[in-house]
């Protein structure tokens, strides 16, 4: 029940109530131009981390990370690559700051970076980042 509520809270924070996909894309595009967009999305992404941190210990383990990505089709190898990109201090877990920073960069980096791999290896024109 608590995990389900975390997903509900994250969904509401991102999408609001009864918003169409088209309206969300338009609103997100406008939001991305705001000066505070990066910091705001870091805060919103904390809600998403609660959905993946299934044992509520404040960090995302490899097992939790892979459990969160595998349902969307990310391979174990791809998820491991993404996990290592996010785990910037190399301690084997992703803490709240690493999670929220990596996910915010995923959405807002204008140049290609390692954060493009947040959901597994990013492949563009045959090149892996």
C-alpha cells in the first residue's frame, strides 16, 4: 500500500489531474524554459525515487534499480550500465542526491552526457554514450 501511494504521489506531481498527453508535453516544454526548472525537477524526482526504493532505506540498490527498469524492457546489462552512470561516488547504491541529479540531467542536458543513460544505454546512430 505504501509503495502504491508513492507511485500515485509521483504521478500527481508530474502530470497533475486529468491532463492529456498533448497538454503535458506542452506544459513540460514551457516548464523546461524556466530558470528554476532543473532544481524543481530534482525535487520532483525525489518522489520517483521513493517508488524504486522498495525497502525504504533511503538509497536505491542495484537490485531495486534493475527491478524498476526491467519492466520497461531494459536489459540487465543496460541497467547495470545506467546504474554505474548514476552511482557517481561508486559506493554501490544510488542516494537521493545522485538519483535526483541524474534524472534531472536526463531531462535537461542540452548536450549529450552520461545522464542520457538514466534508463539504460542511450544509442543514437549506432553510437553508445
